[in-house]
C-alpha cells in the first residue's frame, strides 16, 4: 500500500468514525479517532480506536463493533473518567489512553474543549514516565530475575520458549522504563525499543527469536546485562505483602 492509498484509507476511517459517533453516541461532546489506520501505518486488519467523550456519564465503558467495514474499539468516557484512566495508564508507565487522545483526530461538536483535553494528554506524554524506583523497580527486577533464573540450566526447547514468552514484556518494560522511556504493550514494545536504540532492539529481537526456537543462552545473557544496569538480580530479601482484606472465612 503506497502513501496515497494509506492517506485515502485514513480519511475513510475518519469519516466512518464520524458517522459512527453520530449514529451510536448521540449527545457526545467530542471524540478522538486514533490507531494505526489514522497514522498511515495500518493493515487490512487494523481497527479504529475511538475515544468518545460525553458531558457526563454514570460510568465509562468499552464497545467493540464493525462500522462500514471497519472494526472499531470504542472507549466511552466523560472528562472525569477519561482523566482517571489517563492517570492510571501513565502511573503504570504504559500510557495507552493518553497516546490515543494525544495522537487522535478530533471529531464532534465541541472541538475547542477536545483540543484542551488533548493538549493535557500531549503534555503528560512529553513529560515522560516517573523514574523507575522503589517498589516498582523492585517488583520488575524481581520478575525479570525470577524468569531469567528459569532459563539457567538444561530445559527442553518448549519450556524455554514458554519462559521467553513470559519474559518478553517484563524485559521490555525494564529496558524502556529503566531508561526513562514510556513502555508499550504487545507490538508497541519492539517499536519503542527500536526507536530508543536500534542496536539494542536488534539484540532483543535476535535473543527472543533464538529462545522461541529453544536456545535461551543469548536471552539469559541479555536479561543479566539489563539487570546489572538497574541494580542487579533481585531475589534475596524481596517481600510483597498481601492486602489486609485478602482473607475469606468458609
């Protein structure tokens, strides 16, 4: 698909989203049309991310549907619920909602208000995540240490591949958050690592490809190097307390 075709597809997606907003979400103040289709990076199977904002709602919700041939994931909010989820995402270090709002095309009647909310999300993203420290750092180091230790010694290939699948996201989070960068889930993790450091991204990809085939040595070495950059392996002395309400009387 060339650039012209991508542009045409993006405009079709925005037009479809605008009509979906009018037909399914009457009374909405505005919405953000986001996702890879809108950025010109989509495929034939990509969906539209639609963040819908009402003046007031009892609660937020999420819808999945097909409109004019486009799969749509709609996240329906008012400004307060949207602010809650943007804050929760950014606190976690993975700003999914903030990114959808910041990069989305604005549609709907209250355009001025939409741009004010969008500017806040953009500023939050530009500020970057909180430094990886304290309990968040301890937990992530512990999780990477625990999974890396499972790669030590001799294991059958299928177990190595299964361990690598669990380790992928945790190690990506350590790499990105440990360097003051936002983390990403799924396909976003390798994209963000590549943007950060192409050489590290190539090593990350090669290590996991080998591990998926049953050879975990390179992945173990990569995990150990990353742990060393962020305080080293963490097992001895790790403690995680359960909430006080975590009990049940039978």
